[in-house]
């Protein structure tokens, strides 16, 4: 394993939880502090490889320009009943959430 | 009725000869599920049987499907409490293609929640058990599908890989598992994990069944912009051609593996030699870097892909995520965050390029690369939770193919000293599933996988 | 002398009027439709659903960029922009981050040039309907193609902002890619406003260290009002020696004020990364040329041409080109006149301006055919039937009543003939041909 030791603070973890829209307990915070740091330490090994000038790969397919033609018949349309069927909070074909200011 | 252990190809033959009916066949497997599922926790949801007769290349063959494939009207949970009651209003492309081929859905199989894991223990609905030893993990994340094939609760199963999730459970449960080239099989309707990595694929008891299922599910899909327009091969025909190959062996993929595994893999290589194939030493970038690339990219994509689960349109809210999902989401958010992107995500994408170039270079010299599928055989349940990063390390030999997108297959190559299956991995060049299936088929004809598959289900004869 | 120097940049969102949505085949015509009836697994963000881009939307985004003088990137891609909001079904918006379709454009209005920073393509969100104690969500609008236009901070007063926005709306409508209707929300404006309190007059001063973004503005007038309000508010803060906080503010049109919505502390970290579900977009020069083929002559170009080719007055050329249909109609009518030769050379030169006049002054309705327009125009232009007997009487009357003017004329004061003509026309109650009146007058006066 790599020798670097990443330190994540409680506020780092809380910030990440906020970004990720997750609520976490105090017990989870201390657990994640070390677990995330352990993973980050491991992946530091990438630094051993010289990537100067190397192109990035975000896709392995080599595909480009995959489009559909506007106005194509819609075979996937859902009715509003189907659309909201799995929702626990719905009203008259709408999804319902707590009032947003 | 003599059904136990018949491959899909054999079952199709029997159906044609009317040795039994489709309905009888479905009932046979249904009975086995009823009898054994509580032992292995392979299935989470069972589908209704149908009365109609099914036409097509898999006409009447029952199949199991991992629970991250959307099945219209059949609950799809990805083994997470978040989707505990989710009934998809649509089918995944693979579901549609299996249905159109005449295959009959038996039910949805257990997995690591959101496919996060290598043991099926992160499932919110309890771990699956390895039919070879129920104290052991079946591997994962497609552990339920692997267990179902191993105990012959299903003749064929659909699994999915992000890195190793087909090959590793196939290795630990002693079955055939094929991860196709990225883009070969459409991802549309598969609960996304690592979008640039996810690959659906077959899990079967013979190489020919794997080829048959691949012929059904592969091919371009207008609903998946990353699915390939490369024509689908005639895998079954191609695999039976007598071919002499150059097989690459890389030291980097033979290190840090157990003695038992090493022994079985060395024996397999001897068999390849005996068959007249040429063994060639090749050099590959150490797979320890593939772990890092995989971890960064997968966590980033996970944190993004799981953002849609807000409990508004379907499912439960975000408090229902388990520990593993939370850890991955937060790490992904970290590596994509302002100020860290270049050091992590961008760097990983660059190393990914190096790994791809490395494989391309080696495939100029060899037809396939052979290695163990896993460093060790099936671990005891409970080992994984002790070390959160353990899964990635366990999948070390699978991640190169995952991040580069090349196809690879697991086939059984014997048992270890604890009578647990050992898996052999054959990696191939992009879209060259025919070649890895050909070699797997040759090995199967030569060894019958040392009867590993047969021994697997023979203990569940009733 | 030191003076206030506003620094304003604009972000404009324009919804494209494609048939299908950006990433699925659902109808993009969502306005006024029943909730959640234009949806599918993709635009609802269902598990496993994947986006495939709409070719037309991409071509139109590029066309907008081209019309705004941008460089079109040959290589571009989509990215995911992450934030949580109930109207954003996937928890990320598919947008473009570092490789947008279009960059570095410029729009000239009168003597000024305003630079365009970038033009990119993204997807719209669903719609929130706020009730008493709940909020309802409708995803019919989710994933409708949305073009975002970002200007450089080149505006220094609200009049320029308004003129630019009006020009932009005209251009977009010329391209026929969007209704650009602010009331329907198919064109949305967000000014970024900051202020240098004591500007020394240098042409390129250092930009302020803060900016205030104002959202929810749905008319050009309100943009102007919101900017004026903000500049006053910010000046008051700056005068106390404080820096106005960087924030997002809303605009209350009834009260005419802006109000704080979100402060910098919760500014978003969007965690952009390349959309793995969509392969990159790569165009050759030839492919781009093909897209540009559908670029029409733009209003700015038309104005120049109308001034030279048709000798229109600048103001009239501007008015007649505000709307592509009107401009096309104008030219159509002018060409229709060609069929009605012979007309004197003098008249030919005059005809376009006359047609423009009739259109602008609504003398002839523009919903008639070009032939009919010409017929009515010829009628208006034709020498009027003049009652010569009455004319003789009236001329005698006017000449008799205005000896001073007659005398002036005879002394060589040509202007007075116009006065006398006017008087005669008045007596004739307009029922006389001006040229005939003039001729007759001259004849009598020179006797
Ligand atoms: Mg935007
Ligand atoms: Zn849709």
C-alpha cells in the first residue's frame, strides 16, 4: 500500500454528505473518516505512472455522434398513471413533495 | 424426467423431441427453487409462469435474471431497500431480447445492493450462500445468479459486471460466466452502477450456452448510445472451429494468488499446450493500477448514478441507502469535487488510456490472455465487511478487462484442497468473444471442467 | 471625474421547439398539457434509463452559436452537472462544461459590440407548482432541449441590455428554432450585475470582486427594472464601504424589487464530469458547413442590404426586418411590383420605400397576397381623379386670399408654391392629385 496518509476531518465528511444529499450519524462519520482515507491512500499509487500528455478515456467504445432523429415515433410514452404508479406521494397525476420556498 | 444438469442446448433438444413440455420444464425448476432457495437465498422475487408455448432460439428455456435488470411488472430492487417496492413500468433491452427469444423468466436474483460488492453480502435482503459450502460467499455482485446456476435452480442466468461481478461469482460457484466487450450488450434498463463499465452477460453451465445467450442479447440498441453497431458474431458456429492459438501469460496476473489456485491454473495451461496452442509470456501493466482506476471511475459514476434516488418518483428516500452505497457515493463526490478532479478523476482516465494501449499492444502478439479469475477461492461469509476495500482487491484480476472494456470469460478448472471451485479467466481482444468462447469450448471438450459443474449440482439431486 | 460604472453580463436560456425532447422521443410540446403525460422512463429518470441525443437540437444549438458569431468546436461532449432539486429527476442535469458547442461570439448593435462567451446545449427541468403546504412536480418539461447563451460582462447600462436582448430574440426567431416567448418561459433571462462605484474612466477597468445574479425575470422591461434596482441597491452598500455579498436574487415584479435567494456559502459544487452515456460529438468542416446551410440572412445583414439595395431609410429598414416574415413579405411585394411595369424610373426607385411605408403605417394589411398588396398599393399611388372645374374655382379662391404668397412666388420664392398647394388641397378636401394641383397652380401664377 501507498505510504501517504490522507486525513479527512469530520467537516470534510459532513461536506461530502451534504453534496451527496445523505444524512449520516456520528458513528458513521468517524467510520468514514478512516475508510475513505484508506481508499484514497490506495489510489495514490496512480502517481507512480507518468501520464504527462496522455489523453483521457471517458468511453471505451470509440463511438461518436450517436443521435436520434427528431420526431421519431415515441414507443416509450407512459400515461400519467404509469408515471406516478411507484410514487408514495402523488396527487392528481402530479408527484408531491413538501412545500419548497 | 431426466433433466438435472442438462444444458440449455440439451433442453431445447429435449423440448423438440417432446421428452417433456415447456410447462413441465418450468415446473421442474420452480420446484427446485421452492426446495432450495431458502438455503441459498438466490432468488428475491419469482415471476409468474405462463401457459403459452414460446418460439425462438431459447423457446421455453427458463432463466434467472439479476435484480438490477428492469422487468416490466416484476419487482426490481437492485437488492436495495431504496427500491424495495419498485415495479418498473418498462423492460430492459436484455429483458426484451430474452423474452423475444422465447426464454421464460423464472425470477429475479439476489446481488450486492446496487451491485456494490463482491460477495452478495451487501444485499439489503440478506446474503446469498455458495452452494458448494453455505458458510461461504457465492461471490458477487451477481451472486444470486451464480448460485442459481451452480445448484441448477436455473439452466441459464443473466448477470452483469462492472468489474468482476459475473466472472468472480462464476469462479467461486464453479460455473461459466462471460463478460462481453463493453457496448456489446445494451445497458438500457439495467440499474446503472458504473456507466462506462457496466456489461450485462450470461452465466451458464456450458460455453455453448453462454454463446447462445450472447447471440440473443448482444447487438446495437437505439436506446443505448454506447451500444456497438459492430455486427453480432455467430458465436456457436465460430467456437466449434478447430483453432490453434497463441495464449499470452503475464506474470503480473500470476502474482499474489493462492498455491491451490496457481496449481490448477498451471495445469490448465499444460492442457492448452497439449492441445497444441502456443504459450507466450507477455508483459502487462500491473493490475494494482487497474484497481485504482476502477475505484475512482466507478465511485464517481456511482455517486452520480445514485443521485436520482430521491424517493419522489419511485422508491424510498435516501435514508434507505446502506453503508456500502453511502461510502461509495461520498468517495465519488470527493474525487469529483472542485480541486480534486485533476488529481483523481482525470488521472484515472489517463491511466485508463495507458491500460487500454497496453492491452491493444499485447493483443497484437497473442489471441487471448489467460490468468486465474480470482486470487483465492470462495471466502467465508463475513470476511468482506471487515475490510471495506477488500472487494476491489479480490477483483484485482478482473479490473483490467473492466476498465479497458475487453471481453473475458470464467470457466471452472478444478477444485482446490477445500473442494471449492477454481476459476480460469480468458481475456480477449475487443469484440472477439468468438475467440475466448472457442478456447473455453476446447477446454470444456477436453476436460468437461474436471466435472466441477456436475459435482456442483449433484449434491442437490432431489 | 469619478463615476458609477455598472458591469453586467447575461445568461439567457432558450427552449428549442423540436418535436421530441433532448434525450428521448417524448413530445417537447409540453405547454399547458396535463401533468406527467409527456413522459417516459428517460425523462422521468427511472432506474436504468439512458439518454440518446436529438440530432436536430444539436444542429440548432450550433446554428444559434453561428448566428451569434461564435466559433463552433469540432469536438464537444456532454457533461453531468450535479445538484439536488425535486424538479431534476436524475440528480444531475445533462449539460456541457468545458467543451461547449460554440464559443467566442459577438453581436453588434448599432455602434456597439457585445461579446458572447459561449453557447451550449442542455436539458430543461420539470416544473414545480407551489401550493399552500405542498409542492407538486410535473415532468412534462423535463429534458426539453435548452440552449444556454452566456455573454461576457460587456454591458454598462440597462438600455444596452434591453437592446441586446431584443436583438437576440429577433435572431432566434429568424432561425425558427424557438418561440423565444418570455411569458411561456421559452426564453429566460438572468443578468449578473455588479458595480464599480468610483470609476476613473479607464476603458478596461478591473472587474468587481462580486456579482449578483438575478433570476425569475420574464420580460425585457423587468430586466431593465431589476438592473436599475440592483444598481441602486449595490451603490448604497458600496457607499458604506462594504462589498455587496455574492448571491443569487429573485425579482418581485409587483414590488419591483430583488430579494436574496441563495448566498455564496451554499454555492454549488456541481461535480461536473463527462457524461459516460453519450459518446463525444465530432464534426468535420463539411458537416458543419451542411448545418450552416440552413442559416438564414440575419436581421443585421438584412438592414444593410435594404439600405443599399432598396434605399430604405435606416429606421424603416430596422423596423421592417424585426420579423423575418415581415421582411420576407416586404421583398415579395417589391418583386411583385416588377410585373407591373412600365413605371417611370422615378417611381421604381421609390417603390420599396413606399411598400415599407404602407407596411409600417399599416395602410395595407400584410395578411393579403402579394398581388393584392400591389393592387392596393397601385391604387394608393395612382394619380387621383381631379374635378378640374372645382380645382379652377378653388385655385382662384386661394390665389385671391393669399396675395402675399403669390407675390413671394413671383419674386422667385419657390417655397411659397408649397404653401399655396397645401391651401388648395385643403379646399379640395384632399380629393385631388398633388401633381395636377401643382401644374395648374404654376400655370395660373405664371399667367
Ligand atoms: Mg444552464
Ligand atoms: Zn421522455
